[in-house]
C-alpha cells in the first residue's frame, strides 16, 4: 500500500506530462550517448526525432570496436541499430500498445574500414497501417530493414528486425514499462 495519496500520483503524472515532453528528445539522446556499452563501442546518436520516427546513428572505427582483422566488429554494428525501431514505435504508437523486438538478422555485406552510419525511419503511413492491423487485438509483426553504410555510402551491413506490436489490453505484456514519456502523444 502506498503512503502517498492517489491524487498525488495523478498530480505527479500531469506535471511530468507538461514538463518532460520539452526535455525528452534532448535527454534521451544524452542518455543513450552516455550509455556505457555505446560509449565503449564508439556509437553515437547523430540525430533523433521520435515524433518524426527518425534516428541517425554513427560509429567511428577505433581500437575498442575493431575485430581481429581490423574492421568494424559485427556485434557493434548490430548494437548501433538494436533499440531504435522499438523506441520509435513505442513513442509513436503511445502507451496503448506493447512493442517488443521479436527477431533480428544481420547480413554482413562488406568490411567496415571507416566510420559507419545507419539512418532509421518509420514513415507516418506505417503507424496508420499498424493501428489498422492491430485494432482487432491480434498481434502484428512488422519487418524493418536498415543499411549501415560507410563514409562512401557503401553498404557494410544490412540489419532486418521483426517487431511484435499489440494493443496493450489484448497483450500478456500489460506491465511493459515505457521509460520515455509517450502519454502526451497517445491521447
């Protein structure tokens, strides 16, 4: 039993909704760019706009992310794109939906000898499609592919992610917590 009255929790949630949306993109970028595994691998968010469904991530080649033959380590290439489709969908769909990564596949196309960049985008039409497919409560599985390119725009790897999406009221994952403020966009 909470010692705080219910109306205090409501007041706290409303205050967060009115203050945090202004800070969320900046703080999210700062938080991810200072996340120890990303710092160690040299992964950096160049641009993120959850509202527009756009994220650009880069990774320079350094001694901490080189593999045994001196090129970009495959695990770091995958790591640089891992959470972003899920984050963007969670934000754009709002708290009425549950979003999970279901599966991933990475195809190594060419060795990465320099800085690499991935540009992930979820068009607004995709959000409408997902909402339409999920409206009857069934699970929706969507595939997203992103090319990781070097400084000459040559494809180094292609990552394909499958995401599970479902209306929260029909999901067994009702308690999935959202660590970014999405309530303002889900009303």
